[in-house]
């Protein structure tokens, strides 16, 4: 009947409406899930980027920590800083066989060269200075005293220059209160070891000459002289005591070569500086 058809159509319309509603809800849920998926992908990309940045920052911090506190690379850099040549290869000379020259004639040559240079040193004074240096095995430091302007600093300089010795002047500063003041220390601000010139010179005097064209100009085969100028401006027992103590260990033996420990940073092995007999010490 028509009533039954109407009722059937009404049920179909209701069912269709419900299906349409459910379809719309399903589409909305699909859209929401898709939006959540896209949001999750975006968050994942953000997290991945943050993780990469964190890993890079961690790697940088680790590298800085290693460089500052004792990795082999950081230690090697500091040792290279110490061993930078004080005297360039162009100004140095390869070790030579000792010339066959009489000692008195050699001193005469120095005396005459000083006279020609315009400075007169009494020959007895020059001989006494030379003799003092020869007794360095027992008295490792030769001290020159006297009023200003009498040539205390010029004597060792000209003695070295005309006698063929390498020379390194060290102007002592009133604020020196430790061995680090004289030799150098690790500068944490610039992240480098600030080696003083005297440390570069002493390290160079203990290394062998490299025959390669661009090799290291080691001065182990030559004699050198260090001048502590105005050494009483600071207390020598503060900045030079360890030197004197180690130098005196050589006394009475030809085999003992003491090492001076140079601190290059926390947690690192100290730099071993040999104190061989090829370096003479003078102070004014």
C-alpha cells in the first residue's frame, strides 16, 4: 500500500540521513587524524632538528673540554707552542766541528773586537768573566754587580756575539713571583699556552739540528748564554729557585742531566726541559 511505501521510504531517508551523518563524522575524524599526523610530523622534524643542534653543541663542548683539559691534541698544541724557534733557521747555523783555536787567542779576539766596537773592558775582567763561566759545573750562575752604566749587560752580550755563542737576554720584571712568570703559562681566555721567549730559546737549545731544508733549527750542538738582566728587581728565590736546584744536580757528575718540569695545563704531563751543559747563565 501507499502507507507502507511511504513508511519504507521514510526509513530509507532516515537511514540515508544517518549514513550521511556518520560519513560526515568519519570525514571529520579523518581530517582530524590527518591534521594530527601532520602536526606530529612537524613536531618530529622540530625534535630532530633540536637533537642535531644538541649533538653539535655537545660535540663542540666536548672538543673545547678536550682542548682545555688534556686530550693529546691539546697537549700537542701546547708543546708545539713551547718549541717554536726563538732563533730562526736563517739566523742559526748548523753545528760545526770545534775550530782548532787556542783559548787565549779566542779571548784575545773577543777583547780586540770589543775595542773595535767602542767598548773597553779590562782584559783581567774579561778573563775573570770567562773563568767564572767555565766553573758553571760548580757555580751555575755568574752574577755581575756594579753601578749602572758600567757595561754589566754589554759584557755578556758582546762576549756571546764575538765569541760565537747564541745569546738570549731576559729583562727581569718586578712582579715576577713564580717560575711561570719567567717561562710562561696556559692562557685560558685565549685558549693557548703563552710561552715566554726564554722558554722557546731553552727548548730550542735542547733539540738537535734537522738537516732537512725546512727542518727545525735545533741548537743542541752549540753553546748558548742566557742573561737575567737586573735579576734582583724580583726575588730570584721565587722565579729561579727550581732552576738553581736542578742545575746544581749536575755537580760532580758527567752523566746527570736534570729536567725542569714546565706545567702546561691541569691534568697534562709537564713539559720536560733538559738542563744540559750547553747553556750558560749570567745575571746582573
